[in-house]
C-alpha cells in the first residue's frame, strides 16, 4: 500500500507533461485579445469643415473625429473627452460609431472675446483602461475678421505730472497698446476726470479747480469692441496766493479831491497778476489791468478801500486801507462866475468871468471847464474868462467846473433865460 501511494503523484505529473508536449509549444502561443482599445496603439484624427470661422458668435464648424487601433482598424465605441479654447463645443464627450467615427460642432466666439492666436484650439483625449498613457490630440480653426488675441492695455501720462489748480494739463494715451503694438487711433478713448466732467480722444487737456486728489479714469475700446478701464490718481497743487500792498496819495484826501491809489501785486513763481479789483468803500467799484487808479470821495466819512490782485490761475490776494475824510473842509476849492450883459438874447455874445473862483489853500486853479447847456462845452485851461453865443431862445443851465493843483474839484451852475 505504501509503494502505491508514492506512485500516484508521479503519474499525474507525467500526464501533465505529456499533455503539454502533445498539445502545443511555447513559441506557438498567441496573446489573448484585449478587452478594450489600448491607448498605446490608438490613433485619433480630426478634421474641421470649414476650417475658418468669422467672429460672429453664431457660425459653426463641424468636426469629424476618427479613432483607429494599432492595425489601422476602426474602433467602435471609443469614448473621447473634448475641450476647446476660444470656441463653444456642442458637447464635451463623444463616442465613436461602428465606422470609428463621430462628429460634433464648435461655435465661433463673439468679436469682443479674447482668443489667443486668433484661433480656436480643440483637444480630444481618448478614454481607455490606461488613461495615464493617453495623449490629447488637437486641431485648430482660424478666426477671421477683427483680430482680438489680447485685451487692450490702457496707459496715459499727465503733463505736468502734478499740475497746479486751474492750470491746463495734457493727458496723453498714446502709449496704450493692443494686439502687440500701439493702438493709436484704432482704439477709442473716453475720460472721466472725477470732477463731474468728461472728455474723449487719445490726447485731451483739462484743468482742475480744487487742490485734491482726482481718480482719473481712461476707458479704452479696441476695434473688436473690447473695453478696458485704467484709473490713475492726479493730484493738483495749490501755489501761494498773490500778495498785494496799497498806498494812496494824498492820504487822506479831502472831499471832492482826486485820490490816486497805487497797488503792487506779487504772484507766485511762474505766474503773473492779470487784474486788480477795487472797492473804494463808498459804493464805487472798478477793475483795472494795472495797479494804479484814481477816485474822488464826494462826502465826509471813514471809508475802507479794498484792492484784490488776481493772478493767471484765478487766485486772489487782497489788502485794505482805511481813509478818514472827517478832517478838512468839504471842498478845498470854490467855483464861482458871473456874466454880462444881464439881458440875454439869442445870437448875442455873452461874456463869462470865473475869476472869483478860489483854489485850496496853497494851490492854484489849473483848469476851467464850461458846459453851456446847449450840448456844447469847452476847456479853457487856466484862463478864467470866456464868451459864448446861444443860437435860440431857451433856458440854458451853464455849469463851471474848476480843478486846482491839488486835484480838488468844485462846480457851480446858473440858469440863463435867453429870449
């Protein structure tokens, strides 16, 4: 029994060897068929019709995808995932049919969509048992029309960089780029100056009226309609206000005396005084381009004369001078005249004499002026006598105005009945 038990395994082993020898040899064995397609021998090809699309957001191209195995045979049921940059796919996954083919559509982008290289790139990645070895296949569709492969890049400079208030500054967007070069007039430019005003154009000018920081916005629109905005701070500076001094001669004047005012304005460096605004304190005002002006006060009182010096930026400096006209006589000069004959007639020569007029103390009369009341007048300088003929019967108001060497003025009137 013991010897028989040892013989059974030996017989089984021999039988196995015999079967192996008589059935096949190792070098004749074949690899079993794969249960699915292998990426190592898989080829995917794509064609697009048409291969160019306009940028209109609606035009489509039909892409045909073909999958084949290592022997070039059509692969049915092959699943492929899709991706696209620049366009919109009709689906993101496709499966090949019995002929190894499938189709899908891609839609062109709108004109204002940025697409790198101005072409739609479609990628196809086959899905199988070993996705680590899968390689994406790609096809490109050219986009026609306005190029839009990059966004515009707004840029602008302000000259001067820190303008003074009310100074005209130049804002220049020439450095703006698009599609790899200067955009120039192929782009449009809109400006918002952050002070309630706007502008348009590649180069604009603007003046800021208040010393503060302004967020200036430049909005650039390129040929494709793509809009990009750049914001930059601009901070105008405020120069020193003008200074001004004031003198008057004589100081103080008396009533009806011509007073000469002299103002000297000094503007900040690089600027100038453009005008002087005067308020004499008695209700009279005026404006002059220079710093000299004359004024006559007609009544006693204390008056505050004010002058404002205005520079070329519109900034003002002011000063004042108080004048006390409570001293002295109401008028320092007296006008007086008489005439002959006393009986008057049209066409008759009438003689006038103003030698009774008197000047201010220490002064002399420098001018006699006559207004005849008939629309005519004359200045006789220092001559106190004159004559006049009235052409018709009427009542005429004759006025004599005398001025002395101290600038004081006085007038006298008489009504003449001419028959």
